[in-house]
C-alpha cells in the first residue's frame, strides 16, 4: 500500500476511535451526574478520595499497552476530576473550561 494512503487510512481509524471515546466519555459523565444526585439525596460528600484512588490504581493496573501505566493513570485522573466537577455542579459548565479545580464559584465540596 502507498505510504500516503496508509497514513490516511490510519488517521481515519483514529478519528473513528476518537468518536467512540467521546461517546463513552459522555455516557460516563452522565452516570457520574446521576451518582452525584444520589450522593446528594443520601447526604454523602461528592468527593470520595478512596474510591478515586481505587479506580486510578485499577485502571493503571489493567494496562493499555503501548501506553505506560502512569499514562493511563494520568488520563483517568483527568476523567475523574471532570466527572467530580459535573457531580459538584450538577452538570453545569465550568467557569474555567481548562481546569475545573480553578473554578472559584464558592461551591466546592472538598
């Protein structure tokens, strides 16, 4: 196969996978939002550091070669951070779209 055509085909495959990742992230975020609402109903704190650590360690241990474990952990750390923000703010958009932890809206739950 022509290298230019191979490059184009590989990029198309990445685009398709990116679409799948986005759909799954949206589904995960929706579940996180629902979890946040249940936590509120139960009177639980939104932040659950032990659960977050357990999830990070489990995902890193599962592996995603050729990504290293610390890369997997960094990716899931970001996902968890944004899902926690969604829970804390009941799905409202962040004041700072680049870093939810920088949002200074006085509504942090720890």
